């Protein structure tokens, strides 16, 4: 079975409607075998009081792209993804522009996925290095995928 990039991006962007991802204007922009990319604008809406990109907004981007990346490896009608641990090292500040979060799979097990997420600026400079562990669970019968 081949990877369908357009289908993966549509699924991720559809799942983001009416969520924090939409509020932060996170858009999934690229996908492939073992990776997912999303962009987020940096402006006053995601600043901390000193006018810099808030670390929490950066982590929200990282968790959003890392969790959505796991969705590409499961059947959302039968399985759910839950982030169970995230860590972030903030290495550089950013005042305005766009940051890109790129999640790459490190470990893909049946019940756990481990992703590395690199958050970079427009020049590819590393802003934050993050890691997320996702648990893959069977979907409960009472819960339908978002949008149904």
C-alpha cells in the first residue's frame, strides 16, 4: 500500500477544525513516509509578555504535529492516539514570521509511537527540539471519529 500525501494532509487539517490547532492557525503542509510537517504564524497571539514566541505555543505546535503524525499510522475508526509525554528544549527565540514543526518517527510500535519534532524558522534554524510519546489505544465504541 502506497502513502497518499494528499489524503494524509486532508485528514490532519480536517481533524484540526474547531480546535486549538485552528486557534493557533496551525496548518499541516507536508507529509511522507515517516514524517509530518505543520506551520504556525508567530505574532502577538502566540507571544509571551516579552514579545517572543511563547514556549507553550511552541509545545502546542510540537504536540499537534506529533500526535497527528501518529494518526497517519493508525485507522482512526478503530484506534485513538493519546500523547502521554512531551519534552521540549527551546534553543532560539522568535518574534515574528512562521515556524515549522516537522515530526519524524523514531519508534513505531503497536501501542507506542516515539516522534522527534524539530521546530525551525524560515531559514531552517532550530528554534526548539521536542520529543513526544504517543499511546495507541482501541477506539471505544461510544466514540466516533471527529466529523461523524
